C-alpha cells in the first residue's frame, strides 16, 4: 500500500502538487554542469533499485511527492545554482516574461530576445522594432511586444517570425496583458486598447486617464489601470466601458493587484488602499510606509507591499499592519507570493525568501551576480533582469 498511486496521489493533492504531473517541471533534465557538492546543490537523485530486483520501482505519484519535497527543501535551505548569465542585449533590459520554458526579454536596443531557460541559449532575436521594446508577453506559442514606436507586434514563438503589427496607438506602448486570445495595451497616448489576436483588429478603445498610465493588469474580462493622474480605473471588456474610477491616492499609483473581491493599489503617497471590486468603494487605508509603494500582491489572507523605505509590510484586509519585514537596503522593487512563500527583490542585488506565516526570513540569495529591477519567478526558478547597460539576465535554479 505504501508504494501505490492510490495513496500518494491524494497526498500530492493535499500539498497542491498535482500540477507537477502535467507540467513535468520536476522531470526536466538539467543541461547545467553542476560544480557544487551534493549537500549544496539542488540536484535530485532518484533511488536506483536495479541492484535490488526484489524491490518494486517507486510508483509515479510517490516519485512526484519525493521530488516536490526535495524542491521545497531547496527553497528553505537556499540550495540553488546560478546558470550562466544571458548576455546579448547591447542596452538595458526593459521588460521580461516567461512561459516556464522560454524567456522573452525586451531592450532599449530595439530588440527582443527569446531564450531557452533550461540551456540558457538565445533562440531568436526579434529585430523588426524601430525603437525601444518596452513590454513583452509570451503565451500559447505567441509572443507580443510593445514598442516605443507605437506598434504592437505579434511573433510566432517557435520561429521568431513576425506575424502582424497592430497599429492604432499614437505613442509608445508601455504595458501589455495577454490571455491567449485578446491583447490589452496601455500607451503614452493615455488610452487602453483591446485587440483580437486572430485578426489584429482593435475591438475597444478606453479613454479617461488624464496623465500617463503607470500599471496595467488583467483577469478574465476585467482590466485595471493605474495612472499618474492619481486614479485607478476598472474596465469591463465584455461591456466595453469603464465601470469605476477609484479616487483616493494623492500621488501616482505605482502598482495594483485585484481579484473578484478586492482591488488593492499602492502609490507614491506611501499608501496602500483596499477597494471593493464589485462597486469601487474605498474600504480601508493601509498606513505605515514612509516611502513610495512600488509593488504589492495578496493572497486569501494577507497583503504584502514593498516600498522605497526598504521595508515590506504585511497587512490584513482591514488595513491593519500585521508585521514589517526589514532586511532590504534601498527600494523593494518586486514581489512574488506563492502560498506562504514570499520572494522579494530590491536594490544592492538583494533577493530574499520569506515565510509569511512564520514572519521570518528563510534564506538570502548571496550569489545573484547583478543588480535587478525586474524578476520572474516560478516553482523552480528565479529569473532576474539587470537595469544596467548592456543588459543581462540571470537564472537561479532551485532544481
């Protein structure tokens, strides 16, 4: 019974590890040449039963459970490997996105590059842009780029061929969201546009912001944009209109995260504001930061916000600060929240791993070779982009 899938599959379900069956992350063979010892390396070695023919091979779901436990310990113990830096951009990296297998980076050198995150090889150089590439998305074998030349370009991931250019904005495209069928873009022309990926047509144009759009996020048929005009606007793609204008900040709104219950925004006024998604009503103010709030995320129980005051504050949904995490030096620029695991990136090359439930620092990444201003995180990797020129990216592998 202890070596049967009927036992181990439910155990994987309890840990939310069933997805490792479909995405096969934990069965991907690394191409990296490990030079570390087994004690410090994240490498997993499966038990070899060939010398013991009387022993049955480990069942499939037990193997997944063992590998997932090993991965969890890698994060806790700080066992990771720094793959070789991804170099090739001649100027700074302005934006990144990843689908778990391929990384797309956009640069002020007027190119976007497609990288294999396992081998760290550059697969394609997308060089049809005439100005800086300021936003990128990758999904469903399609890459979308936004450019300072006002165009949105659609590329085939496998070949790097440009399929079409979406024309309509009259200024640079700084922000993109892509759900596989629709592209939502925000431009320096202060509009938000919705495009069909199939025919390239613009389906909707949303106007209303009085200043530059700072942040754009999308969930199903809802889009939220923030602006230097101190507002947050909610847009409904099905209805083709603005459903709410959230006014409460007194400075630029830098960041936002939302679900079907709450919209949470962070601004240059040091505030984190909690709004109702349903009616746009301001519910609570989170006060405590002494610098601009640059990033935030939330899960079912807490809100985490990062600030130029070098702290991360953790709040409940009544606006109460539960505790403050203090280990960063300089601006906290990016956050990733996965269950109780919080990953923060900031100035001085610092990337920190926290346990939010335990309210403690779990590990610090000491070997991040460059400064960072953006990162992308999944369950096995952290990919960090440097703000320096020429641009470089670093892959930190926990598997």
